[in-house]
């Protein structure tokens, strides 16, 4: 049991790190892109550029949420 | 070597260099306080485990996944590491997180090593385990960076060359100086590597989304590989804007210095 906990903790630290909001931001962005791709809404070029911009926006948002939460503590 | 290969070597060299400096601090603290036999045995065991992990993960990624799925996994992993590195760099540069300090980490490790009880004769398990964990954990990110950059450039040996070069350089510096490598501008290096990983991660993760369409064909960025330049510039400019926006004033109106607000861990 202790080994399993340590194993799980290792992979959590490895993949999620200090801020769980960042992987969520990445997954949410990729999810939006998959929806747009499957809906055939945009072409490749527009979709890739939108993906880059969305990743930057969601990363900034997660960082700002982090800082605001830090201010309240 | 062409420009892409040099870029590959530089990225893996810098990432490995930073992680190796951190691992060396831990091993040195254990070596000087708990004995070099256990510290070096832990280091050797961790390096062996990393080699096995690299071989298995590299084989699995290269042989079991279609190209677009590989790009998605590679990009996702690089974004996971890169954005965490970038987040820390932004918080440190804006004064919201303490700077990474190898000297302080060394002192903390030495204190913990002295506080831990002795284990009698034979291999000192405390020194072994702390050294093993330090090298293995710091090494895992390097392993994935080498595999992902190497596979995508179809040149794992060149990527590994950059990592091995960093390992050798850090070891030589550690042996010559015999103290934590606090003079290395680690915060700046991590910032640079964070920007690179974020840009490459964005490029590959978005390309790999194509795995979900019929035919599993990767998405095309405008300008193909050349779009990496605006992506690197974009992530760098965004980080500068965030640092500026989040920067804490150094001195309060009353004259008292504000303590940095620690964000996260």
C-alpha cells in the first residue's frame, strides 16, 4: 500500500507538478481543438494558430488565478 | 551537424545541465555527511534505472504509436514540464517566489542527513535512498526530454549527446570545486529552457491533435517548422508581460520591504 501511494505520488509530481491548473489548462485547450476538428469548423492553419493562442491564454489565466489565491492567503 | 541538430543538442544540454546541478547538490550533501559509498551506490542505481526507463519508454513510444499520437504525447509531456518551469520562472522573476538557492538546499539536506539516525555497519540506507531519489527524480524529466526531442527529430543519439555532455561537465565541475554549484545561473537557465519546452510542446501537441480525424494525419502549422520561431518569441514575450504585470513592489510606501508572497510550492 505504501509503495502504491509513493508510486502514485511520484507520477502525480512528475506530470502535474506544483500547480494542477496547468495540466487542466492544457487538456481543456486540446479538448476544444479536438471538438473544433471533429466539427470541421476550421482549417488546419486556423486551428493550429488558435491552439497556440489558446494555450497562452489558458496558461496566463491559471497563473493569474494562482497569484490571486496567494494574495488571499 | 545542421541547425536543427544544434538546436536539439542545445535544448537537451541545457535541460540536463540544470537538472544535474540539482541532483549533484543532493548527492554531495549525502556524500559529505553520510559517506560516499552509499551516496555513489544510490547514484549508480538511479542511473541504471534511468537507462532501463529510457530504453523501455523510447521503444514503446517509437514503435507502438502512430506519428500524430506520438506528437500529441510528446507535446503534452513537454507542455507539462515546460509550463511548470515557465510558471516558476515568472513567479521568481516577479518576486512572488523565492529564487532557487543551491547553497540553501545543500544546507537543508546536510541538516536532514545529520538528524537521521545511523544505520550501523554496511551500506547507509539513508544516504543511498536520498541519493537514489534525487538523481532518479531529476533524471526522469531529462529522460523524457531526450526521448521526445530525439524521436521527433528522428535523432535520439544527438539528443542523448547533449544530455551526456551536460552530465560530464557537471561531474567535472563538482569534482574540481567540491562544493554545491551555486554559481550556475540556474534560474535564468530554467527560464530559457521553460520557454523552449513551451514552444516545442505547443507545436507538437497541436500538430498531434490530428490523430482524432479520419486518417490520423497531423495538423499543418502555417510555415511548417518555421512557426517555431514566432512560438518561441510569443512565449517569451508573454512571460515578460506576466512578469511585469505580477511584479511586487520592492519597497512599501512606509519604507518597509514587502515580503515576497509565496505562491504555490
